[in-house]
C-alpha cells in the first residue's frame, strides 16, 4: 500500500532514459549486430518497466484518488505527468524500429500505430491541462522556476518526432498527408512555447543564480527540448519526399536549416548544463534523486537529432558528435541506473510523513 500511495509520475523518467538508450543504440551509425541485439533486449526490458509504472499509476488512481488529485496541484510533481507520454514514445518507436524483426512488419506497425494514437492523446492532455493548472492552481514564482517547467510542454514535440517515424509505415496517402500536417502542428505546440520558457529560464538564472542542489540536474531538460525539436524538423524534411514531393526540396532545406540552428543552441545549453553539474559535483553538493534521470533522455534525443543531421548532411562533425553523445548517454545511464537500484528502498517506500507532506520544498526533494 505504501508503495502504491508513494508512487509519483517522476518515476517515468527512468523509462524515458532506458528507452532512449535502446533506440539510440539500435540506430547508431555503424551499429554492429550485437549492439542491435542488446538494444532490442533493452527495449523489451523498458517495455516491461513502462508497463509496470503504468500499472502502479493506475493502482494509485484507484486506491488513492485524492492523492492523485493533489499531484495535479503540486507545483513540481504535476510537471512530471509529461514524462508519461515521453516514456511511452520510446516504446512506440521501438515497434517501428525493432518490432518488425520480432513480430513481423504488419503486426509491429499496427501495434505501434494504435499505441501512438493513445500516446498522442495523453501528450495533448499534458500540453494543455498542466499549463492551465499552472495558471489557476499552482503557486509559482520566478525565483523558484527550473527547467522542469518544460516537462509538460515537450511531449507534443516528442510525439511529433514519433509520428515522423511512423509515417513511412502507413500506406494510405490521405492519412499520410493528415499525419504530416499533424506532425508540424504538434511540433508547434511545443517548440515556440519552449523558446518562451528558455528565455525566462535564462532570466531566472541571471537574477536568482543556480537552482537548489536538489534540482541541479534539471537544466539538462533544456537539451531535450531542443533535441526533439531537431528530430521533429528532420522527420518533416524526410517525410516531405513522401507526402509532398513537389515541395520536398524547399521544405527539406528550410527544415534542415532550422534544425541546425536549434542544434547550435542545444550545444550552448549542453555546455551550461555540464558546467552547472561539475560546479555542484566539485562542491560535493549533488544529492542523488530521481532527477538524475534528466542526464539521460535529454542527451539521448539530442544525440538522435545529431544522428539525423549526420545522415542528411554527411558532415563528419555530426557523425563524431553522435557517437560521443551516445557514449556519454551509455555512461550516464549506467551511473543513474546503478544509483537508482542502490537507493530503491528509499525511493519506493517513502516514510508516511513524506507521503503526507505537500509543501513545495518537500516536492523538490522528492524529485
């Protein structure tokens, strides 16, 4: 009962990080057969992990509906409802990338497509409902802002990039056209809003300095926002050849140029995130919490976007960068997964007092 009542949506960040490692390993340029096999096994493991997390969340909704409602009004934990569709996306994409070898192309495409539809609904709920709750229910202040504010916004662009993966597997031309337009609209739900938040975050960091140590890793989320933005644009460039071949050259050129700009901005935030993490580490003021999973998914999607740029442009810098980011991702995943298993008892069985505490400081510590 304590396990169920103590379950919070930030646990889905573990599924995000594990899933993106599996996808990046499978799609890594020059990936060997053994790496693809390992990636497939990790994807299957992540599918079981995400399914287990969904079951726990469903049980809490049944057993502790009042507690779940409180999560929606919590100024920090509510942000992590965006982690649910992002973790699901790593499962969905696996059906199109790895599923055909395991269950046949037809079955994998059908399962992946239906899961994508369900996931898109959850992502849209996050994009529209959580920000509205921020407007009417939450107690926020600029001094307490962190990159976690991006979490409910990003799922739309993550699902947009996923739809770009799915589109070539659809045979109906009209449906392909609708999905192509939907990809762009979903992307627009996230990326322009993310730019507003990134500008505000820069202002907050300038005026109020670094976030508290419990939230030190949160700045890495900025990298994920820009990484999935790059992926979405590259999917538009790729799929335009299928849907609108007469305009493909213009659309592809504009999309790749915009992706390059986002990638450059992502490198800036990557350096800043590294500097902040090293700063806290040198001060020995970097306590472990589930927020450490923020080291994985953002870097993973940025690496995936880098891989797509490499395939489109063939420039050696992107090839080397994609491999570098993958090695960093693998090392971070080993570190964070190991620390999570080592602290599993503390993380899964909170003390009763912690379960009943709802003030902001406790919420930040719970991350």
